């Protein structure tokens, strides 16, 4: 098993961890009600997914 022979510097460790940032989720426009929603999810406003009613929302 490999054992580190020298300590890694702070800058080397921080350069490696710089890519661990969290990105905001993408939002797309719902084709039915034109409100923002997450892709591949049922629209929470109108209940449509893939142009089909999945959850009926009563007005």
C-alpha cells in the first residue's frame, strides 16, 4: 500500500479541491404554464410531464 513520503502543501490541496463547488440546478420553462421547473420533473404548478397530465390540479 502506498504511503505518502512528504506532506502536501496547502496550495496543492486547495487547487485539487477548487473543483468541488456546488452548482445551482438548471431550470427550464414548462411548455404548458411557462413557469420555471426542474428538468425531468413534474411541473409543480400545472402537474404536466412530457405533455401529459400526471397530477390533476383543480383550479
